[in-house]
């Protein structure tokens, strides 16, 4: 199947075109090996994302800044008659899901089958069409990396249903909302809407989730490379697989503070209210919940300032805000290591080494959900090679990724 170089360049950047050609050809061959030749082959892609501002603010209807990246999940797809969806993901057993049944299955919790069923249910409930297909998927979005591999998979399934059965007319925002519901209700993981929205919409965006049914999304046109910086993600090799209780505690604790004031989320109260009533709230909710609420208020405000700095071309002001956000995550949000495994502190080591190498230039912070996984660094272009080399001495070859910011979200490639 012939994919234009221009398309691949837009999705992955010029440097990655030849590698992606090989990747797509291999995916098509793998599809044929499993499902046989098909005349109606179509290819879809959904990107991972990097969170740039607003760490753990989305689940309390806060503001975030995020960007789609050039790491993605791709699917080679053939439409089929009937209601059975078969998905073979590289390295995993095949999922075969009859989407005529959209009930939540406890036996499917924490599985990709649950996400397929959940996305199909969301489409049906919203009045869209769904139907059968066979797909082979392959992902280079690191699992447990803070680049949101699960959100990319959900958005991919939604994008496939949109293009196969709804002429590609389901909006990126709606696909993201359906994907989040699938993850929360069918998969069983509480999450905000940022991951799915960034993957579905693409580019650099800010999202204000005050009204979750109608989130306000603003695109920011900004090229870090042209500013003399590269965006790097360092995988400190901790995996998120067993950290669901650590993540789940954050929204629960934040919401407990809101509940003290008779509200359901922190977006509906103010920092001043919390400060005025802090003694009573500490007693009712505990100190960690209060500290996490303080982080929410400050990081929520920082997102608008970060967007304004980028729009105004003030890279130094932006990097100062990124540093402040990272410090707040460490001190107040406290998502740098898991309380059940305090001896494992890869993120802490990564942050220290980054600060040591950068020596006051650029910025570094925890990336994504935290507790393990990745850190994010804005590295001066003239230091990128040195930074990568020194970080890979700590965390192993291939642990430092220079990311391409992808202007396109979930899409049909061909």
C-alpha cells in the first residue's frame, strides 16, 4: 500500500519517514499473515501525548496543556459484515468482541477487549453507527511511559468506527469523551479527559475542563526546535502496571477537599476558601489531601500563564513556569515515587541528574501520571546530544527520546 511521504512527514517528522515506511509495510504483512489478503484495507493512526502543563488537574475539571507526539498506535483494518470486532495487537493475544452486547463485563476489566466494547457502546449511545472489522495494531507508544498508550488505543478504535461507519464525521472531541468513558467504566481505571483529548485533537493544545461536556480547546502554534530547545522524554524504567491505587488516590483526595465545602470538584472552590478553613479541612481530609489541593489551584493557574508565554514567544518565562510546576508536583502533589515501594525512586534520580546536567538551563519535571515512568525535559539544542548520552548512562540505551510534536490527532492515514 502506497502512503505518500508528505503524509508520513506530517505525522512523524522528516527524519522518521523511511523508518515509518518500513513499519507500515511490516504491519500490512502482519495483517495478511493473520487474516489473509483483503481488498478493502485501510490504515488508521492515533498518537500518544505529552502533558506539558497541569499535572493531575483534569480529573477535577481543571486546565491542562498537552501535545500529540510522533509516537503512535497504527491499525491495518478490513471492514467486515456483522457485529464482531477482531483486534490482534502486536505482542498480545487477539481480542474478539461481539459489539451487539455493550454491557459492562467484570471479567473484561483491565483488558483491551473492555475498551473495544466500551468505545462501541459510547458510539451507539451517542446515536452513531458501529459494525464489525478485523485489525492488526502495532504501537511504539511506550507502555507505562506517561505518553498514554491506553488513550491512543481507545482513540484509535473510535477513529476506526468514525471512518468505517460514520464517514469520518464524529468529532475529535466526541471520540475523546467516548474513549474516556470506556476507560473509566469498562476498563475500570479512573482518569481525566486530557489523555484522550490530546490524542484525538492533535498539536499543542490547552483544554479547560470546567464544563466537561463542552471543554474549551485552544490550539497553540509553537515550534520548540525553532526556539533553540528540544522536548525530551526520559524513561526511568519504572512501570505503571501496578500503580492504579496510587493514581486513583489523587482524584479521590482532591475531591474530598471539595466535598468538605459541599462541592464535587476542586474547580468549584477557591484556594482562599481552603486557606480560611484549613484547620478544619486538615482534620476532615488529612494533610496529603490538602497539599494536593494546593497543587491543583496553583498548577491550574499556571496553565494559562504557560500558554500566554508561548503565544508571546517568551520561552524563558515558559520554562520558569514548567520548573515551578515540576517542583509543585514533587512537594505538594507527591507523585514522584510510590508509597508502597519507597526504595524505588527512578524519577527522583532522573530529576536530579537532569538538573545537574542542565545546570540552570532549560527545565525538567515529572511527566504524566507519575510515581514511576518518565520525566520531561526541555533541553537546549546545543546540549541535547550530551543530555541524552548522560541520561542513557543512568537508565540504559534508548531511554531518552527526542519527541516530535505531531499536528494531527486520530486519523485515517490511507
